[in-house]
C-alpha cells in the first residue's frame, strides 16, 4: 500500500499527474532542433507569468538559491554595496550569500512578521548620495513568516529617492501563485524555482532579467562560470544550452505554464487567495493568529501559525508526519518552535486544504493544546462553501 497524502509545506509542492507525465520522457539530444521546440514555449510562458517586457529569461539547472547566486554574480563586483532588509530566514539567507561573495550588505533589521520596510529603504537610498548602493534585494514572499512585501511600494520608494540601483526580487514562493508584475514594478531580476508555484520537482532556477541588469553584466567582476548569463545567452541564440539542461524538467515547465494559463493566471491567484483566507479563518477559530503582523502582509501561499504559549510548533509537525503521514512546515530561525507553517500553494483544492486543517486539529488534540476538533475545519468549510468557484465552471 502506498499512501499519498498531499503535502502542506510551502515547497516542494504537490505535483499534478499531468506534470509528472510531462517530465517523464525518453532521452532527447539537447543539441537537436527537438530541444528548441520544447524550450522556446517554456521561455515564452515564463515571460508571461513574470509579466516581463524586454530582458531575457534564464533557466538554470539549480534551485532558487542558485538563482540568487546567479543574480548577484552576473551583475555585481567584489566590494559592491547592496541594500537588504532582514525579516525572516529567506531574506537572511540571501544576505548571507551576498556577504560570502564579498559584497557589502547594508542591512535594515526588521522584526520577523513585518515586511520589507518601504520608508526605511527610501531613507537609506536618499542617504546614499554617492550612489554606492548597486542593488536593492527584496524577498517578495518571506516563506518563514508568511509575509508578503510590497514590491510596487519599494519601486516607488526607489523612484522617490531618485536612486539608480537595480531591484532584485526573490519570488521563489510567490511567482505562479500570487500576482507578479516584473515590468510594472521595475524589477531588474526576479528569481523563481521550479518546485513551488510551478508545481514541478526541484531542479530549476528560473530568472527574469531586465535589460538594465543585462547591461550591468558586462562590467560585473564577481566570478561565475556555471551560472554565467553570457554563456547561456550565446547558446540560447542557437536554441540550446552551454551544458546539459534538465530536459525533463523543462518539458514539465512548459506543461506547468499550459496548466496555469488554462485555469487563467487571475483565477490561479484568486484560488490561492481563497485557500489562504480559509486557512486564516481556521487559525482564528483555533484562537491563534498568523505570524504576519497585519492583514496587508498576509501571504497567499503560506501561513505561519503562532502557537499558544507553552506549545511547540515543531511537536505538531513531527506528530503529523509520524502519526498521520502529512507534512507541515516547521518554524525556522527566530520563530523555530513558535510557529508551524501551513503551505497552501500549487496544486491544491478546498477539499485538500480541509484535509490538512483536520490533520492539524487531530495533532493539536493529541498534544493537548485545548483546540476543539472541527472548529477550524468548520470555519474554513463555511468560507469555502460560500465562495466556491464551481468545478464545472473552473474547467470551462
Ligand atoms: C524555497 C525558497 C528559497 C530557496 O529555494 P531553493 O529552491 O530551496 O534553493 C528561497 N527563497 C524563498 C522565499 C523560498 O521560499
């Protein structure tokens, strides 16, 4: 017997059957015309999902972390200054990566549960009259705390400061699940990964790179070989890769975009917003709250649930895995033990989320957290019932 419960971690996400099949293909020569036929629609699709105008899409055999590394090594030089706010594990890891590459990171320490501080970013840019800051790094959706930052607001702050820095955005856990407007927000590099909103196995870093970032590439002196955009772009011109691409994953990516666009990107975003709202209603019914400090910061892809005093979120995650075979996310870094995380992105329906909420409740009851079985499920079910998009309509 093989048990196949959905996962409720904020990546990797559940893989639709159609995508699994698309990835499973015989060996194909990546230097043949057949590869170009597979690759070009995937690239064109990524452009639409990111909302790009101009620039280039780069797809690397890597993960989101490799995407960060590629973004900075292709555009910056040792000693360059970048501006970043730290408000969760992922914004922290990006800062750490920059420091290990010899960049000078101007860090705005921000309480976990808050988003990127737009006013402080504007002030830091205004204070930088010498124009030393080369890039602003922003984590769109901080997966550790379930916080969405206002990227349009950061762009407005940069414009208000009249600062010419590039804007690099980590959209690993938002792209494909939450609205993303690379051109509208003036994003210079957007980083995504295959295993979250794109519903694929891990293995691809997916980047949108603006013309401005491409221009910075020529003068950038940080070392890179595997991740060098210049080699990639030269090979792309011939429909290929400088090395062996992850062909199956690229086939899966084309399928993923086909599925997202069949549902309609707006409908995909609306589905994520509904699923998230149902989860938050369950959390409220449990007498708990999201880690995100206010409603404008709520992520539509992951909710970090603050557990009651004396309870440990990691206990729930362990029990759910061991007793019920269901995966939730543990708290990371500063919020380890203080939260557990419910991922609600990718291939998920109301019915699947209700199963996850029921599992969380069983664990809470087992752990003696004083939560009444069915309380959160009822609140979510009431919301889903009242706002359901009939499947017959969704399929049209
Ligand atoms: C998952 C995630 C990453 C890391 O991606 P990997 O694919 O695990 O390297 C980076 N940033 C955010 C916001 C994420 O959610």
